[in-house]
C-alpha cells in the first residue's frame, strides 16, 4: 500500500500542546515513538503493518502545514478541530484523543475574565509562533487588544508577573507545569475555550 506520510512537530518547536497531542495520536494510530518526550524517530508498529501501510514521518514547522497538505506531501497532521485556515480544506478525524484548554492567566490583582469580550482594551501576552486554532489571527486584527509576544512560556509567565501584560493567553497544562518559581502562586487562570485535538 502507498506510504502514509505523517507530520509530527519538530522536537521543541512551536507548541508543547500539539507535540503532546502528536505523541498521543501517533500511539492511537499505531505508531510508536522511541522517546515520546523528545519526539524521537517514530517507527511503525504492528498495527500499521497489519493494514498494509508503511509510514514516513516528516518534521516541519507549523507554518508549512496547510501548504504541505494541499500539495499532498503529507497525509495526516495533528491540529485543533475547527481551525479556520484548515477546516474547509481537510477532513478531520472522528477520533479525538486529547482536549486542549486555552486559558487566560492573570495576577490575583487583575480582574477575572467572565466573558471573552473583557479581553478588549487589555494587554495580552502570547507565545511567539502560536496560532491557537485561529484565535491569534483574530486578536491581531483587533485594534483594541495590545499583543506582546514572548519567546517561550517561562518568559511569558515572568512578563506577566512584572506587569508587562494583563493576561497571558496560552494552553493551560503547559503553563501549569511551569508554575514552581517564587511568586507563581499569585497567578490564576480562567478557561477561555476548549478545543479537540484531531488528525487532519
């Protein structure tokens, strides 16, 4: 049978949440990763061989995802359900092995968000290179949201603690995993939305 090309994220590149999703979904689809935390070389397992597929994994930055799907260079890629740029050009898997929650983290002195509209007229910190399922594109078009990009999550948390932004918008679990430095206990978060991770 034809070779099944699967896109996985380059180790340490862009987004931990999607990299984690790639590990989970790769295992569900019958691909074994030699070292899941590092996203080492994946190898086909018995399940893929039973259905007659050979697999090749392509490590690419997310910015090339849509074009490579259009060109037929890759067959499967991890992503978020309903992503505006991709939803009309791909089929999403029925299986959703992971749910991702987008949260707005803030200091305990900052008002908790009750509706998403409250983010307007605020300073929002995001992680450079993330699209957050299309939300980043929307926020960039809003003249009343002041966006600041941080190079990584730890830097974003520190920026928030130094009052360089009102809210940090990012995926919940990776941020929570880093909250161990002094002063991190003063951070709280509010869930903005939840999206399913899918193969497209």
